[in-house]
């Protein structure tokens, strides 16, 4: 076992605190990653504050992990010491069900093993990226192209793939009209990726205060949803809408923005059940769907795509001592657009 420094939540109400955790010895198929940067995702906050009702303390959060390989197991073929590598939202799955075989491990029928706060196959609880190092089976490790800075690459392991996957699945590209609801950690990545795929991207935000950013990131249009005229002027305008916020939308209004066979994809997790009125759904043969991160092959495709197009997350790098303040700022939507922890400060 290897002891490393980390930051952990010990309850749902107390601040995260410095601690140490044990990492397993490197097995035949394992990769030891010296973590350099770890992104802060809103999911981390929901989990450590027990807002989803399944916390098992202590928890070291973090599933946007970027670092350098320092050791590999005797049977590892995909990585070598010195490689830039990342770990996303899960570190194991059954590998046998149809979803796993198809490279859709996020939909593993037996349940994917989350990067933190989950029970691994050996019975131990997984601990995440707010730490100095991690040991992961090579089949769940991603190669980060050398052209991507590790700090800006870390959020791609969640925010990047969460938006890339639905854009790819619903064929965003030239001639497709894509709307992104919310310009936050997920939304800003959706704008960048959608633009790089060749789609015409529109941002739908409550106000126009981030309009300059949205246009700079690649949006062709930017509208305030607080303005009732927005929903009138944009009726039937989009092929695909990605909802990146976790608030409950007025689905009737947003469905009305879709053209024939248009789809609204939920990426956030609203607090209350989604209410869907029938007439706006039936009109234009519209659909509502959801999307959950991505499998290992698609996540690697996303990283390679980002390297090709020079895409990284817009970040604010912080010391570990600032984690609790960063949490409060995330909740207040006061970050443009992702906090990333410099793990050297642990």
C-alpha cells in the first residue's frame, strides 16, 4: 500500500479537510498515476454534502483527473511511465454485459464503479482525485495527448465527455442548429465542441451577462431566456437542445424551440421530476432524452478531438487550501468556468 495526501469530506455539513489515504500496490494490469490536476465538478459538491443520499464518509472526491504515469503493471500494454494520462467518472465495470462489450461502460448493467465513494470489486471504497496519486486498471485510464495542457485537460474527463457524447450521438455538425441552455462548466464545453464539429450554436442563458464570453467561445447567437420574446422569436429553430443546468425548465417553452424531429437532451439533474406537457411534445414529433458521460472509447475520441482542435476547458487553478471557498463559488455560479486543483499544493 502507498500512503498519499488528500482532501476529504468527513460529513455532509463540515468543510473538506486534509488527510491521508492508502492506494493499492500496482497489480499486473494497473497504472499508477501521479496526479497533477483535479477538476471540481458540481457532482462532487452534491455527493460530499449528501444531497443525493448515498454518501459513505470519509470521501475524497474528484473525477476529473489528469497526471503522469509513473509505474505500470507487468501486463500493461497501453501505457508506460512518462505518459500523460487521465481518469474520469468511473474506474471499473463488469466488462461482460452488452453495454460494456459495446464500449458503453457508463451503462454497465451491473453498475459502473464510480471513481470515488463507490464499492470496488475488491470490496474497498474508491477515493478520487483530490489526492496525490491514484492506481487504476489500464482499461479505465485515458491517454491525454501531449498537446493538451494537463490543467485544462482535467475537466474534459467529465464536462468534456458529458457534452461531447450527446453532440456526437445526435449528429451535431454542419447544417445542424444546436442550442445550449446555460453557460457554465458544461455549457461552455458544449459551445466549444459544437462549434468545432461545425454546428451553428446558440446559447440560451437567463441573462446576457456572459454574452461576450459565449460569442468568444464559438456561439453564433446568444439569447436571454428571461426575455419572453426569446421563445417567440426562436420557435421551431433548433434540431438539438442540450440542457446543461440542473434547474427544472418550463418544458413547454423549450420544446417549442425544436423543429421537426428535434430533441432536447437533459444533462443536468433537476431536483424535482420533469413535467412534460403533451401538446408541445407531440407537435413536430419532438423528443426528450438524457445522456450520461460516455464510455472509455468515446472519451478517448473526445480527448483526441480536443487535441486536434486545440480545445481545453476555461479554468481557474487553485491551491488545495481554497477548495471549500471554491465549493461556495460553484454553488453561487461564480466561476468561469471550472476550478482545477493544483495537487502539488496538497
